[in-house]
């Protein structure tokens, strides 16, 4: 079976396997997606918007929804990249996400100090 193609607006298309999170696929393929908590649903820095194929992903947990309450510009298509796992391939084999441009950690360890 051909892997699902995850199209990251403004970046590139990368493979996304069934059961894989958006964050894992991004990290494995060189797409910058912040994850200050290490991908354990303890922050909202990996906030993405699934603009196509959102129904193919796992449902958001209460913990994820609580973290999204802290994110900026949250909408119905908002998910945490560390929690959104692909459950099934979309009919056309493609899902699309947007990583908000403001969703970048301004403070990183060792940056500018």
C-alpha cells in the first residue's frame, strides 16, 4: 500500500503512515514543527491546522483539547501534531496541514544567550 502523502503548506510533501502522528512524520522528514514538551501533550507548540483529510485522524482527547485552549487562532481544524495520528488513508491518498507561522518558539535553549 502506498503511504499517505502529508502536504505541509509552505514546505513539502512527506510520507505519513497509518498510526503515525503528524509530529513524528514531520521530525522524520526534516519539517520544522516545534514541540517544546517533547510531544507528550503538555503544551500547544505543535499546533497545526488539518485543512484536508481531518476525518482520517484520531479524535482529539480531553487533554489535547485542554492544551489547544492555550493556543492562538484555534479553529475546528486545529490539532496538536503530537496527538493527531492517521487512522486511515484518505480516498485520494493526500492530507494537508498548515503550520501557523506564528507557532514558532521564540525562546529555545541556548538561543542568543
